[in-house]
């Protein structure tokens, strides 16, 4: 289990580095995924893990929460690159998108800090901060997303 957690952490850090480098790449380059794919494969499982936190006791349980926060931070950067979906690149240029993206990033970073400090109260508070930008973004950019 420890090796899997370490692999996930290294992968997430690599994604952040790739996303950061890609954001500075030539203007004609773009992401290889749709925002929906990033949401469904990274953000949803990671946020579900954070929201389901229930009195973690072991190092492994805290590590799972830390890894979920790291994946959320990395996925935020991937989404901000735009994507291959029909509206993705238009969405990320919208100022409202950036407000939601920044709020997502802050909540994920607060989750990471709380998990590293092994502070369940702060982790739960950060989880409450995570929901509004998700819901607000969906309402504006993808109404009915829960039904897809």
C-alpha cells in the first residue's frame, strides 16, 4: 500500500510539473484531454475521498487524504490548460472560471495542509470550502452535469 501511495504522489507531482510547463508552452499547444475527462477521472474521485474523511487514525489513512488533495491541486492546473472538449478553451478564458478555479485550488491546498497536519477539523472545513466552487462552476459552465 505504501508503494502505491508513493507512486500516486509522484504521479500527481509530475502532473503539476507537466501542467505548469505546458501552460508556458507555445500558444498553439493544448491539453490532450477534455475537462470532463479530468473531472471524472481525477477531481471526482479525489474530492469524494476528501468529503468522505471520517476520523482517520493511521498513517495510511492520512496519506490517502493527502494524496487526494495533491490530485485535486494537480487536476486544477490541468483543467486551466483548457481541453479538447467543444467548449473547454472558451470556458477557461472566462473570468468566472478563474474565480472558481482559484477557490478550488485554495480549498485543495487547505485540505493538503490539514491532512499533513493530521487535523480532521481543518480537513472537514476545507471540504466545505471545496463544494461551492464545484457547484458554482457546474451551474454556469455545465448545467445538469450531475445528470450526465
